[in-house]
C-alpha cells in the first residue's frame, strides 16, 4: 500500500510474500518460477514508481533470494516488473540490472507502443 511505501516497508512486504513461497518449493523448482513485482502502492494513487525505485525493489528481492534460498537461484531467477511500463519508460527500465522483463498492461493495447516495449529488451543485460 502507499502507507507501507511511505513508511519504508515495501521490501518487508515483498519478503513476507516470498517467504510463503520459499517454504513450499525446492531449490530445483525455482527453474520454473518467475517473480513479478508490481508497486501496488502506485495503483490508483496517481503516483508512479521511477525506474530507480523499481530497481531498488528488484535488487532487494534478489539479495533476499541470495540470503534465503541460494546464490545460484538468486542469480538465475527472473524478476519481472509490472508497474505502468510504457513506451516512455521501457528503455530505462530495461537497462536496470535486476529487472528481467515486463508485465505489460494497458500499453499493450497500443500496437506501436507495445512494439517499442518489446524492442526495449535489446537494452537489457
């Protein structure tokens, strides 16, 4: 929520959600799991996460995975971003080292914008 974000609790919320999954799967299972992060604090608030804010959360999730699952899983697991990805921010988001792809919402309804978002993968690590 926005209150959790403003209180600095975003990562703790993510960690609690990940802990529930980690307790139910084996290390091998992670080969078939993709983590998605969407800043729910931005939904309906008129606020949008910046690429740096998105990277901060993705890096925190990857670090938590390293410390709580394994370095191997942390380095291989895909962490996708789903917060208002559009033609205007996709290139910068794609350059962030811990963002491994996008969950595209409304921007996918605009063919030209969606193609630009897809092509932004060329900027990824």
